[in-house]
C-alpha cells in the first residue's frame, strides 16, 4: 500500500461510441424520442443569441411599468 494508506483504484473509461450510445439512450428514456431529438438539435449559437436578446431586453426594461402591467 502506498505511503499514507491510500489505495488507488484503476479507472476504466468507456470508448466514445459507448458513451454516445448510452447518452442517447438516457436522453430518449428521460425526455422521450421527440424531445431528445429537439435537445440534440439545439444550436449553442442559438442559445447564446437568446441570452443576449434577453439581456438587451432587461437593460431597457422599465421595472416599475413592467410590474404595474403584470400585477394590475
């Protein structure tokens, strides 16, 4: 046993093909086939664009007016 009494355990990684297969299987099981396909087709650029658009909207938002309209 190594110094300090800590025993290292060998880690075996799955090959990339197996990781992809298991990941897709879990997505389909958790989300269903249609939502899994939607998830896999989401573009990272599209997500970034929506965040930028939302931040721009917030920057110009009049909070008092917004809350008055929402909570009339």
